[in-house]
């Protein structure tokens, strides 16, 4: 139904004249305060005009309920597109005439499965203007948890990073070749790095709309970034250690220490970043170092399984492509309002980073086994080959 409505709205818009809607008189409930009954007669387009931005920025414009507008509706709005679900201003009556519960004076909480439009959201949740509909209203903890069971514009993001948590917890420790590897510490680092981004992302997307101040949202964002950082730092540690495995011990520790310092610096930048591009650039230094280690692996001084190069490259390449797509808001930038529920840039990024961690698992597994075998003779000297040929 949502897909059909979206398709109709995007590809065959038809302008309908504003409709008249009569709203029944119903008492409205604030927290502990009963507001006098309201009876208004307004067009549906007029109902849209009252969409208040939460947290008090446009609350006074709420239809008949805002502090300064309880006398009715007068503002005008563009005509309604057929197939578009009318969005009723939060903190007022719904299209079915239901009253709503408001948890705070300036942050209305809708109940049930009512979804909002971009313009109805508080500023800190308006991070993608090309996603027009499907926003959950501000909810309690249990309301956010219940949103797992109905479709909204974060459903795909929650599912794509929720299922890998279950899969990795159930499968990853079992398939790790414990008997063939020496360093169980590096193996556990990899497992922690494989699961952390999904935990942070799952919590962030599920609870981002909780009815709490914006500072809570930014804490969730930091948790999401922390999960990515653990993945980038600890998850890739087996690859880093394998790459320097054949170097002198002092050089090994120097390069690994450099990688750790770059990773800690990236964490500091990630937790204080203010834009999508800044958040992605936080991981630039460890990423560049992993690229240099890739080059090292191609020389006779580098370590790691030589058959592992495709996995090593893909684990970073897919992450970079996914991050760039997410930051560019592509493709919804070209189809605004048409990819609200599926296939938008964040959905694509989620899938690509899951694939990146899949390749990271194969890269780590292969390198851990290779290090246990301790073979650095990946490029035999010519004279050795000729000696064997003579034999
Ligand atoms: Zn995400």
C-alpha cells in the first residue's frame, strides 16, 4: 500500500481541490491538564498548515491547539495531491477525530502508527530533506520499541543492521577456525569489530525519535559512530598485524602503534564531528594507513595471505562507496519523496557496509590462519627457484 501510494505520488501526481472536513468536538489532553473542547471546520489543506515543528519552534501554529492559535485555522496551504496520506498536525485531532496525548507542553507525542512528514519533525531529525514521509512521531521508549512491528522510513535501516547482530552472534564464533590460529586476541578483536557497528546503528535508528531533548539524539549518533570506530579499528587489526608480520619486530610495533594513534585521533574527531562528511572523514587516517599496508603486502616485505588481496581491498572499498552514497543523499536527491521507505541512500549504505564486513571477515580469517603458519616466503628468490628446477 505504501509503495503504491508512493509510486502514484511520484509518477502520476494529480491535483485535487481542497476537501472540507468536519471535526467532532473532543476533549484534548495535556499532561494532567484538560484543554477545552475544540470544534473547527476546515479544509484538509488547512489542516496541513498547522504542522508544528516540535520542541516549540512552530508549536504556536498548531491547528486550534497551539498556544497562540486555539481559535481556529486561517492559513492556506498548497492543494492536496491524490494518494497522499493527509498528515494531521501533531498535538491536534487526527483525521479520525481522535484526541492525542501530549507529553510535554511543546513536544506532542502521537500514538499508534501515525506517521509524519519531514516538515513536522524537530530540526535535529530533519537531516534528509529528500525523505518526505514516513517519519515516526516523538515516542516513548516502548513506543519506539513497538515501531519494530510496523513500516516507517527507518524500518529498512533497523532491519539491515539488526539481523546481522543475530547472525554474527550465532554464527561468527562457531565458524572462526580457533584450532588453526595462534592469536585468539586478534580473533576476538575481529568479532567485536564485526558486531559493534550493527549494535550502535540498530540502537540509533530505533530510538532516534524518542521524546527526549536533542542532546539525547546526539548521544545516539555518537554511539553509532563509536560502533563504526570499533569496527574500523579493532575489526581491521588482524589485517594490519598480518601486513607487517614479516617486518622486523621493532618496525611491526612502530606501525601498529601508528595505526592505534590514528584510530584514537579518528575517534576523537568522530565524536565531535558536526556534518555527515566530517563524520566520514574522521576515519581517513586509519583508512589511508590500511591502503599503504595494502601496497606493502604487494612487496616482498609485506605479510598476509597473498590470495587475500581481493577481500582486503573490498572491505574498505565497499565502506567508502557506501559512505559517499550516504553523504551525497543519492539517489533520493533525484527522486525526492519517492524513496522514503526503500532504496534511499542510507538503505544502500547499510547494505554496502554489511557486505564490507562480510569481506572483512574473510580477510581476517585468512590472515589469522596465515600468521599461524608463519610463512613469510611469499616471493621466493629466483636462485631458489632455479635450484629447485635443477633438482
Ligand atoms: Zn544508519
